[in-house]
């Protein structure tokens, strides 16, 4: 049985029957890597929410605001472009911070990372906390990020991050939990923008 990940805005906790050793055991609002997006969304919903982020069209990204989600405000995923089953290869849950209460977000990165560490104990290595600025989207250098990456023994990844965008951008501050397969991570690093 798949383990359940639940992140609540004020109270963060995980429910697991045992430690996870497979990226497919990790869920965001009941959705896992390897699931068909058609089990949760209609084909029409998927098609109208497709995006065109990558130069290489091997994968198709989708951004949604699912009405049935309880914790996350946004959900995105990617699938192989010609896959008629829309098997999820990457997914991300986002909690937006509309009132710029970003201090809570930075605290939650640590709390969520500690819980992920427990879930994947012995099957994943945890990076040090990385911090930096977004020069790509904000030339003022005021937009900041913090993230912690978990690399599973399989090569798959879970990343928890907090993004603090400056007033000079149109982006909303957010906490992001991203899950991706080894194959998709390779694509993103080496093929997506070429």
C-alpha cells in the first residue's frame, strides 16, 4: 500500500506504515509518480492546462489548480508527450503565500525536509540546504530561494523548496514539493532547453 504524504499549512506531519524505498510510495494529495493522470483528471482538463516550457518536446508539462486538493493550491506534472495514458514522470505540489508571510515558508522547508528524511531514511541522501537568488527572473537579485534535495538510491529525487520573489516580479511566494524520476531529472538537466 502506498504511503501517504500530507502537508498541512499550520501542522506538518507524515503518515507512513513503514519507511519508503520507492519514489512511487511518495504521494502528493494521493497522487504518485507512475500513476495515470487520467485517474485524477479528465483528458480535457489535462489538454487545456498543458504548457510549453521545454524546447525539447519529449515531455509535456501541465499546471493545474485542482478543486479537490485540500493542502496544495497548485499542482503540476509532466508526462511523455505521446503517452496516451498520461503516466506522471514528475509532479509538484505548491502552497502559495499570498500575504508575503514568507518566514513560515522557510521554517516549513526545514520541517518538511526532516519528515522526508525520516520517510526515506537509509534509501536517500539529503543535500545541505541550498540558498541563492533568481537572477534569471529578477535582475535586481532580490528574489531568493532555499531548497533541500533528496536523492534516492534509485536516482529519483524529492525536492522541498521555498521561493521568495521580490515585488519586481509577477511571481507569488511559495513552498514547493517536487518529485521526479531519474529519467525526467536527466531530461530536465540535459535536454529540456536545447
